[in-house]
C-alpha cells in the first residue's frame, strides 16, 4: 500500500497533479499494515507478525492483530504501560434512565500501571539470560534478554495478558529495547528473541 502523508491527502491541487484517485483517504501506517495482514495474511504461510515501535505504540494495531488471531512480537516504547497483576475494575453505576453513568474504571486503591522501563528496572539479575539469537554479517549476535507476563493497558483499563520482553546489550555500546508479544505462556524465550529480530533480514 502506498502511504500518503495527510498534507498530501488534503491538498487538492497536488492530488490532481499526481493523479491520486478520488477515493484515497488518509490512512496511518498501522491502519495500512493491518489491512494488508487482513487481506494477505491467509494467503502467506507465516508464524509471526513483527513490527517496530511505530506500530507497537498503536493499541488499535495490536488489538487488530489479536482479533485476527495473529501471533506477534514487536517493539514498543519504554512508556508502554501494564500491570504485573490484573487490577479490579468498577463498572459504572446505572442512572435513572437505566443507562450506565460514565464508563468502567480501575477500582480506587488498585496499583497504577507501570511503564515497560519501570518493570524492566525492577527485574532481579536472575531474570536475565544471555542468548545468541542470530548469525549475521558481523558474526553471531547476542544480547541479554528477560521477560515477564503483564496485563497490558488499553484505554486506561486492563487489557490482554501479554509477554513483555526486554533486550539489553552485552557490549560497550549500551542499548535497551522493549517488546510485547501474545505468544503462549510456554513459548521459549529464544524463539521470541529470534522472531523479534526476523524483520531485520526481511
């Protein structure tokens, strides 16, 4: 799919000059990606959907993959939030008309969601494993990985239970990456680490 910036889509003169069809409307990259997966995913044999942070920070994209029953692992920003234990939720009270007043919310007194960065900092040293995850042009690539089950935040409420996987470098060039995945609880960590890096050779 061709991605057109919103400035292009709303510029009638530019559209006409470039021959952009009249029915083309602005779509975000995650929206286009989800459309491609929905249309072509059943035709292409695959095990995972992987993506970078630009897609991972879009909750609609993640929800769409879950609705399509796609197994995924992809990067998310360090500000991605979730709970280590599912919090209790309060349903809104019903008004005189029989309609709920407001919307569900996390019950007062329940723990607040933590960011991926905060969760990563709280992990003990024993949670980290050094893994060789890929053979590349520079030889064997390896890093330290850790993971923990979390309840992802969706629209300020607890959403699905996912893996939060964290990767950090072994060498003098420090980096840290955060991933989320809906892989099964018994999925090996190495499988997730390898899948998370498969988009690079592609």
